[in-house]
C-alpha cells in the first residue's frame, strides 16, 4: 500500500474552493475533480531552496499569498470565505497553535472542513522529547505569543540530534543566540504530540475558545504501517452553535469511538497474524486482491487491518 494512500483517503473530504497553508515541497493531493486550492506559505521557492539545500531537487509551488503565520496568522483572508483548509505538518512549527486554529475556524464557512496532519513524536526525531503540555499551549494563546520561545528551540537542538546537541554545548552565549535565531527563522518542530495528546488540544479549543469542531474522520499512525510517521484529523465547522459542554462531549465521544474501534481492529489483526507466517502471507494475498479491485477503499476495517498486517510481515519478505 502506498504511503500516499491514507492521505488520498482523507482527501475525499476536500472539495470546493479553499487553501493549503505551508505546502512546502509536498502539496496535499487533491482527489475530487474541480477542487480549487490556493497556497499560503512563508517563503517563495528560491527562499525555500536557500533555507533547505537538502531539498534542492524538490519542487516548491509558488505561493499565492506570502505570509508569516506566527505574525500575521490568516488576516489576509476574509471571514467564512473558505470551503476547506489543509494544514499538513504546520501546527508543530508555530509559536501559537491555538491562535492559528482559531483563525482557520474563522475563515471556514459553516460546514467547511479542516484537514490536519501532524508528525507522531514517537516515530520521528522528536522521540526523545516530551509532549508540549497543554497548559503551555494555553499560556501562549492567552499571552498572544507570536515568537517561538527560546526554550522550545533549545529542547529541539538538545534532543533531536547528537550533532546539534554537541554544537549547543560547545557554543558561546553569543553563538547560542545565533543558533536560536537561525532555527527560529528556518522553522523547527516547536511542539510535538501524539494522537491523544493533540486531541486534548482540540477538545480545549471547543470547550474554552468556542470553536465548534465536529469530528469527521481521522488517521492513526499505525494505519500507514511500520514506516508511517503521521496522524491526522478531518474536522468540520459545525453549522449550528452548541453549548461548549455539549459540543466537547459530542466531539470527544466521536473521537473516542473512532480511536477505540480503529485500535481494536488493528490489535485484532496483529493478534491473528503474530507468529503465523503462512497466515500473514494468505491474508496479505487476500487483502491485496481486495485492494487491487478497489473494494478496500470502501471498507475502513479492511484498510486498518491492511496497515497493521504490513508491520507483521517477516524480514526478507517484500513490502506490500
């Protein structure tokens, strides 16, 4: 199963006219014919290539609007003007994620959707870092923070790379300040979460900020197999306002059912296949046949079992 398949599956909710924030060199695949998207990003292609020479062969789309999301948020856009917002691997880079979520809510039409993807901290170079506490995110929102805290940058440098940690320890105070400013400008993983930790942030935005998000669908990291690094949510701006307590109960209930059902299906697939090489091969063959006939994409349980079974294939066997 292609790494792109889970993304394309969530992409079926993206339709109409909307925006993608921070597409970088990997814009989200649009799967519904006639969908129109505009790109908002911090840099033009030449600046991207200068800041990220390791991606020199990548193609960066030219943004329709140049914007610094920390300073300007989405003030360039009118209220209730977008059918959708794609926000893929962006929120973890921002000084004030709650403020940006509020802006996304503002520009969506009632019934419009946001598609959020985030790196799973357990599957990336953030694996040694603690999750950003919700209390810290809330404090940044209440203080209207627009600059990445030096402590976040230091945490990133010390815990994501032995080389950067050594450089920090050997640097003078002046050199350390230059390192902080450079990484602020280049944009690093300011925050890190997993599926449940970020879900708590969404619930807070509903209960305390009045953002009427309805849970539509999601992506667990395990759905993409052992090499997957991301999780995500599809949320809809509700067409009618509910009392905060009721809204957050509905959201949390739907998310819990989705997560529980998905994890149960994944766990069942693992239990049945563990230690049974021949059964894995047989199930792989059957699931491949379903996928090849395109039936798989219409069955969430099969999709999730398929992703989990990929992780159980013994060493030396070809990837699915």
